[in-house]
C-alpha cells in the first residue's frame, strides 16, 4: 500500500480508524472492495470486538524496530523521547496498559486526540503540547522509514 511507504504512522492510524468504523457500521463493508477485504480480515483474525489487524501490528512492529535503532544512534532523537516519556507514561497508566511501547503510546495519543476533536470536546494545553511532540517523533520516524525503503 502506498500510504504505508509514504507515511507509516498515518497508515497505522488509518487502519485503526477503519477498524473502528467497520465495528460501528459493519454494513458499510460492502461499500467497496478495500473495506470488504479489511472486514473479512477482521473476522478471520477474530477482532470484531476489539484489537488490531495483523497488518497494523506488523507496521507498528516495523516502526518500533526503527525507533529502537534511531534511539541508539541519534542523541537529538533520544532527547526528544526523554522529553516525551513522562507524558507517555501517564497515558499508559490511564489506559491501563503500562507495557505499551512508547511508539504505540504516541499513536494512541494521536488517535485519542482525533476522537476528542470529532466529539468537539476540549483538549487541554498539556495534551496539545504532548500531541505536538508525539507528532514530531512520528513524522521523523515516518520520514526515515520512507527514505530507507
């Protein structure tokens, strides 16, 4: 898929959004072949009630592996992650998933902020700042991923 190569973080968020959409509106799977294929995969992987497609898990694993490599090599990136870590740990505690990776936490944060905006709910200045930092990290990872392919 072109989206994965161009922006792997957006690809993962897109898959998560489609999963939620198909859970809420399963009849829409018939709208086009791509939705039907993803809906069938969700059934085959038994994630209609919750969880993520293996496609999303695989992409997340690739992104986490790249994150680990860059973390070891680039001091600037490491510093950015250190600034972000307290907020990510707080998010992990709130989601009752303390073992969630930092990259999955960044993606979860962005997804949750998107949902809050769709609901026209207020977003704190702290959350907005954390979102900006997480976005920068994910943009850097996505750009690096795109350039290595």
